[in-house]
C-alpha cells in the first residue's frame, strides 16, 4: 500500500522537525508541514494528505478554522495539538470535526502512536501480521521491539499509547503481580498519588480490546489489594 501523506501544521519549527523525525523513525516517509493557517491550507490543497496534525493557536488564526475548511472537502483524520488543556477546549475540537486532541507538552512517541491508530481506522494499516523478528511474546500476544504495536494471534490490536504501555509492562512481566503504583509510574511516568480511577479506566478499556469476555477477564486479572496479574497461556 502507498505510504500515507502526513501534514503537520504548527508555528514552532522545532516541534515540526521533532515530530517529522519521530514519524520517520516509525516508518513514515511522506511528511509535509506548514506554520500557519494560510500555508497549511495551501499545502493541504497541493498534497491531499491522508491525516493532519493541527496546532490550535497559529499566527494568522485558529486551527479550528482550518479544520472547518478541511471538513468541507475531506474526511481525513485530524488531530489537534494544543496548549489548552481545559475539557471545554477538547470538546470544541472534537465537535467541529477533530478526531483526537493532544495536549502540549506531549511525547512525540505518543503522537506517533495516535497517528498510527487513526491511520489504521482510516484503512491505511499496511501490515496486519506480526513481524517475525524482535518480538516479546506471551501466549497469543506479542509486542514489537520498539513497543509501538501489540498483536494478538498475529493481528495488530487498535490500542492507544497508554494501552500499549500497559501491555508492554504486562508482557515483560507475565504471571507476576504488578502493583498499581508500578504500572502508573512505568506508563505515565508519574507518581501514583491515588490516581486509581485513571488506571482502572485504562485497564477496563484494555480488557475490552483483548479479552473474549471483558466482564470475566482471563488475561488481565485483579489481585485484590495488590494490583493486576497478566496471564497468557
């Protein structure tokens, strides 16, 4: 399948270059960029990208306005990049046609994860079978060497960055009890400090994607008072 074209629109040249480099390391070669609404619209018309990363606060307007123009002619995935972290801003971005909303500062690797997820949903997954090298495996599950793709029985799973992070922890520690504190520190890179609901929500969503019956999990089980255990026969 032809390489999808990725459009990055942000007024920070260093950030555009960082995202471009990260995406290239993830195997994407067709990447174009712009630093303003006007330039972004011009590049969009020239290259007909398959996905767009759009900063909200641009020198000549808002990314919201550009999103509206793109939505008049295209249904490509649009991911907003923003320093605005309020819930109302996220809801507005999604309401006007955005597919995802990423708050600055962010990990470029996480942006790459989300780009891959959106492209898979849009039909640009070029490989559904797990690669034959550099895999960590446990039962029917495997994760590639750079921990960006998780597979079940050879088929790539549609996971978010945090879900991939959780699976990486589990696959590295099969049949071991991992405390909530350990999981949170390794995946979020922060101290736990009672972020119980956040972890529970992500575990629940992960179970919905990997378990045959999420309400009666087999792979990720809760060990009351201790944490979670990953078991893959």
